[in-house]
C-alpha cells in the first residue's frame, strides 16, 4: 500500500532528526577522546541498556527483512528518544559529571559513545546524510 506523506509526518521526521542531532552533539562533546568500543566492565544499568539495544538491533533487522520500514523507524525513534536520550544519556551524564573515579568516568564515556554509535548505524538507513555528518564531524568514527 502506498504511504501518504502529510505535513504532520514531515514535522514528525524533522523532530526525529533534531532529537538525534542534539544528543549526538552532547555525546560528542562529553566523550571526546574516549574509546568507541564496548567497555569490559559495565554496571547493572549499563548491562540492561545494552541488552535492550541488542533486542532492538535484532528486531530492526527482522522488520527490515519483512519490509516493515515504518515500524522499524518508529521503533528506532522511540528507543532513541526514551531509552537512550531520556534515560541512559542522563544516567551516564550524571556519572561523568559526579564520579570521583577516573576509570568509572572513562567507562561511562565509552559506554555512551558505543551506545550512540550503534544506534546511528541503525538510523543510517533512514537519515544517511545526518548520520554521516554526526559520525565524521562530531564523533570521528
């Protein structure tokens, strides 16, 4: 069935791009110089987030294989907005700003950068130019 594009959908997807851009800019500033690989030791909250991210990745692959593109984008958007930006980013931000242990801060930065990079890889199919700009100019990945 053809999908109709309405002005409402255009505004929604503009908001999606804005919601991706702003947290990405923050993560880039906070994690400059941090390793963009999964830290070896994660706490419970980080483990739980990455388990949810793995489920999202698997579900996204399934939806794309079934050509359920709109559902895939909706899932990515909801996860990025709520699970990542509203919860995980705020959790790691607090650790980065308040932890006394440098190793713990480094782990938080790496986890944050890894989480963002993995999500950008999923979002890249839908917003390739935005993701490319974020990866190359902000994150250097």
